[in-house]
C-alpha cells in the first residue's frame, strides 16, 4: 500500500533488455514453456537462468492515439531442467512504483525452494525502472510539508495531461497478461506484496481464466478506508502486542498515554530540525508518521519507540529527531525517495490518483473537493485516532487522506471494486505488528474471494516473508505448490521484538 517501499533490495543491474523481437517464441502449452526463450542479452539480471525481454503495448488501450509504451520483463527459469516447470509465479513488490526486476536477486534467494520447480516472472510496471520511466517533474524533489506534497501531486497530473490515464492498475494488469501471452504461458500463480496485492486482485478481475492461485502478502481490499481508521487501530494494537510480549520491558497502555502527551506537545510546539540542509518541523503529524513507519517495518525500529517517546517527554528529543531524519516525514506526510531503489514517485502518484477511492466527488472542482474533505474530517471522532489526533493521522499517510485532492482529471478512470473474482485458492498473509496493511484489512481482502485463507504472522510488520527464519516464505512456497496451507507451526518460533531501554 505504501507509496514508497522499505524493502531493502539490490540495485537494478545496468544491463540491456532486448526488444520483444529478439526473443524466440516459446512453445505453446497449458503451463510454462519447457525451456526459457533464448535472449541475446547476457546476465540481464544477477540471477542464473534469467532471460529478459520487452513488449510494446498501447499507453491507453481504449485510446490508441495516445501512443505506446514499453514493458520490460525477466523470466527466471526453474533449476530442475530435467523436467518442465510446474508453473509460473509472477510477483509484484508494491509501491506503487517499485520494480520487481530490481529485486530479482532477492526474490531468487527468498524463494529458492520455489524456483526448484517453478519459473519466476518479473514484470516492471509501466512507468517504472526498465518500463519507460514516467516523469512529471513536480515530485522529483520531494516537498517538506503536507500541503507542498498535495500541490506537487496535482502539478504532476497537470504535467502528464491525457497521458496520466495510461498509469492505472488495470493497464498494468493487462501488460502482465500481454507478457504472459508473449511467453505462451497458460496460467499464472499471482503473488502480490503490499500494493502488489491490489494489482494482482485487479489482474484476477480482468483475466480470471489465467489465474491458478493467488498469494497476497500485506493485503488490502480494492475498496479501503481512505480515512485510515483501521491503520490507527492497528498502530495501537502493535504497541500493545509488542509490550505484552516484552517480559515487562514496557507497558503498552502507558506507551500510548505517553504518545498522546507527546503528540499534544508537538502540535503546540513543533521541534525544528534540519535534513540535508533543509529546515523542517517535527510536529504531531511527523510523530504519527514515525510511529506508523516503525510499526510497518517491525521488528526493526518499533522496539525503540517506548524509550524514544519517554525521553522526549523529559526534554531529551535526540532519539526522536534521529528517527525523523531516518524516516524523513513531511510535517503532514511520510515520503522519501530511496536512491538505492528505482522507485518512481511520479508513477505512484498517477496510479493512486487514478485508482484509489476518494473522500470527495471526483467530478467536482478543487474548491468543492476541499470543502467536502474538510466537512468529512470534521465529522470524524478524535477518539478513533487516539493517541495521535485525527488531523495528524489523516495527514501523515501520503496515499490516503487528501493526497489526490488536487489531481486535475475530473472524468478519469475509476477502478471497480465489485467485479467477480475467480474461484481459485487464495492465501492472505499479514504481520500482526503491521500498521500499514493490518490483518483487519487482510481479512477484507480475503473476503473478496470465495476460497481464501488468512494467516497472521506474529512479531513482524509489513511483508512478512522478509522475516529471517524463512518460515513465512516456506509457507507461501508450500501453498503455491500444493494449494493448501501447511507447515504453519514454525510461526510460533518467530521471536518477540526486543524492546530497548
């Protein structure tokens, strides 16, 4: 769901991707090709048995006059070449705006068991990394305030103009299917992480006959709460769970009361600090963003929160300011470009403003939208957002709240939320400390399908298969192979988050 990924991945290899015409056609069949197509590229990603190619597709399939765009893909072949692949898994890491190809080496390592018999298909979404990166200028240098960010998103839409309609989950899903058809793959096992769960659900909507199974890691439904109420509840739950398991190192209710006091203090007296030579303010919205980010990235970071909040209340804000510099929250929204990844915030803005639900009438002018949003927020209960406050919490999430309120397209595409989905096995995995896509949202995502199983992973946050034991990745691998959930007992061995004094 996050506009920017916190997954630590390898930089994309600076090697060429051949054009579609450079790929030999794969033999037709119900499953994966018996041999990966040949490619003229050499070591196109730092992974064995990988071939790369591109397809050329219309920018907007319903409006061919807007031109075309290039979509890049990498197919990593299965290791046991003595027999055909058992299937093909396609993974998207989310964002929107992240590149699956950039994470090829990481995926090959995490899912090395799956690669024994399955091929892995990575398709860079249009506008990202190797798939004709889109630019709109306004988000190239990220603003320091919520208002600046919202205005930059609107400017991005004005710069893109009619071409903005090409950057939707529906068009990206159709691109994945174009690659599938190019490689003559019969059906896909879909694997989405974070926003990738949204994208893969859209793919299942649009191409139900091409889906064998679905894994949704850190999932949220197509119709989700743009006021971020489930996320506030999940942040409270994460702190309580962490302290309950800490052997007395912290008390969750006390941490929440301390957070409420600190939030009120920062609302009245923000702390000035500098980041990269720029003056910024650490206010209550920035505090909400820091805690939200820490819960999302658990176990990293969340164990420092009790001491950080307590010390800040006693006039030692060193750790708090350090956390702000690491998280780089806008005083209203948490967003920072990670130069180690080819993440594209311009593409992210276009996708979320085209696809996500709104808290105003899309067809209304901006002035009317602003009034509708203000009235809606005024009607919210402050208690729902305790200990943060409703203005702080609804301002800190850059893909919810009013992020797209200045997006100029009043008659753009709307992503349907009620289209039937295929009756296939689905596994939904949620971390029980995740405030970004909490288990409650994962259960909503599961209810979109007829045959879905939800597994909650203890002591981890967003994208649970990153946990180091390999338990979650093995669980997901087993599901894709046998279409049943087995081997969940290892979840009990994932250790509690250490709470630091």
